[in-house]
């Protein structure tokens, strides 16, 4: 399952990293992995977990295509993980808004 995240037209890599990681902290998620994915060259990919639960939600930012999305592995999809992913998406989008 994939949830796309709306991105402002101009962003730096660091702004996206900060928005994603701040949102995770605000929701009490632990980042268990930050890496790249071979199929998305130059991407940043995160794994998040909540408490003792194994990886629940993943995020991928692919700057070359100006795309950011959350994903949940099919075996992990549940009402709880869907709600968590929606909350994480909303928090990331809020963090990406320009500060006034």
C-alpha cells in the first residue's frame, strides 16, 4: 500500500529529511533504518516502528522525481497501521509548509 505526500514545488533534501524525521518523533516513532533504494537512485528510504512492534511504516523520498510516499507492507496492513500512516502523512505535510 502506498500513500503519496504532497510536496511544495521547491524543497531541499535537508528540508524533506527534517520534515519526515520530525514528524516521526512527534508521533513517537523510532527510525530503525535510513538508506537508499536501488530502484530509486538517489532516494532516501526510512523504516519506522512504534514501540516493540516490528517495522510498521516506510517512507521514501526520490528527489530526482520530486516524490515522497509512505508504504506499508501487505502483511502489516491493519486499521492501526493505516491510521498511523495517515497521521504521519498529515504531520509531514504540515512540517513541509512554509513557516510564517
